[in-house]
C-alpha cells in the first residue's frame, strides 16, 4: 500500500509539474524551488537543483517579466509564441526529473507524457489568449492571466498535498482539452481570416476584354447579357 501511495505521489508531481509548465513555466520552477528550499517538500534528487538560490532568483525575475507581459494584449500572444520552444521541452525535463533516476525507460516515458501534457496546456493557453485579444477591452485579458497564475500555484499545491484528486482533475482536463483544441483552432483561423479581409487590398476587376467596356444586364429570360461599347 505504501509503495502504491509513493507511486501516485511521484506521478502526480511529475505530471503536475509538466501541466503547470505549459501554463507558466517560471511560476512552476519558482514554486517548486521555494517549497523545496524551505523544507515544505522533498524534491527528487534530479530536481534538487531548483532549490539553488541562483535558479530561484532567475525564475523569480522571469516570473515578474512574464507577469507584466502576460497582461498586455498582443504582447502576451508574442510571448506565448516564443515560449512554445521553452515551455514544452522544460515540461518534459521536469516530468522526467520528478520520477527520479529509476531507469531510462521510465524517465523517457515520463518525458514523453510530460512534454505532451505541457504542449496541450500551452496550446490551450495560447489559443484562448488569441481569442480574448480579439476583444478591444483589456480586462478579460488581465482576469485570464491572473486566473492562470493562481491555477499554477494551486495546481502545484494540490499535486503535492492531494495527488489522487489532482490526477482525477488532470484526466478531466485532458478530456476537455481534446474536445476544446480543435474548436479553438477553427476559431483562431476565423479570427485571422477576418483580420486578413480587413487589411487585405481589393484588386480592381479587369475589363471584359482589352478593347471594350461592357454593361452587364440581366435579361427577362434570366440570362446575363453584355452590351459592348467601343
């Protein structure tokens, strides 16, 4: 029974770190580092580096920068685009580090699952922000950003203190994400098509031929007739 409990704790920490990384990587590292450094949790050996003051300081600085950037419409989308190449591999590394040095197969499996979860949460966050930014008012953007910050800290806490509940909620989140992401993608394409129509240049229609201009009229028989004028 104790071994099963330890397994659930390990999986919860591993997948919890990956999930949170896809939303806010720096808040995740900062939370884990502070809790490990203050003795509120015992990090696995491969994650002990997070308790280093330099790592905590760097994560804290980047968290402050992201806290500001994430609340500026447009800037947040650019920030998310850049962090596509940071959050996902970092989530995979944190997931692999959380399981410890058991064996290569387990570490690789954790990295694959963690990277996939981080990619999903990152895509959901970035896609939702694109939709929110279609609105001119900034308050929805601020509310979404603050909610994400609270969710990351709360999710890490829940993964550590009630791992079974966290895993149940994570499964529900994954199911919701599978249903939501295709709809978000369609909505995003619709937004960009609308933007393209607004800023696209309408080309003038060419004449019917090179030497004449025609008046197009609809006849009583329902057919289109062209009266050419020299």
